[in-house]
C-alpha cells in the first residue's frame, strides 16, 4: 500500500512583506508526537510559499483560512514553509506555525 496515495497536497503562495536575515531551517513539532511538523526554510523567492501534506482530505478551505491568518499576522518574505500533518486541529497548526515564526530572525538582526 502506498501511503502517499492517501495524502492530500495543498499549496499556498503569498506576497511577502517581512524580509528576514539569513537563517538556518527551523523545524518545530514531530508528526509522531503532536500530529504535525512545520519546517521553515529560506527561499530565493521573495514570497511566502506554503506546502502542506496532510492525511485529512477535504479540508482545503480550513487549511487556507489557517495559513491566510498566519500570513496576515507574520507577513513573511523569502520563505518556504512545509507542513506534514497527520490530523492536527487548526489550533495546533496555528500554534506550531507561530512557534516556528518566533524562532526566525528579523531583518534588523543582520545589521551591526
């Protein structure tokens, strides 16, 4: 049985407003223990791209609402966000996204 066949993949792309200083990829959560992991990596694109792989099929509008709210609050630019989900609630998704964003440097962090 191919587990990837039962997973839904979603992609969201937002115009970035908050450039960041250079950073190493940030991983929060663990799929096995909290049903969700979020990876934020630098991207050469000036946008915020969010890719979601989830076992909860058919919840695209809810995912869109959660990631739009995240982007409205943080406005990240130049990042690629990957979310691996095994059925986390929207509140847990928001929490993990906020935890990852809180670990990111601001553009001012790179100035002397």
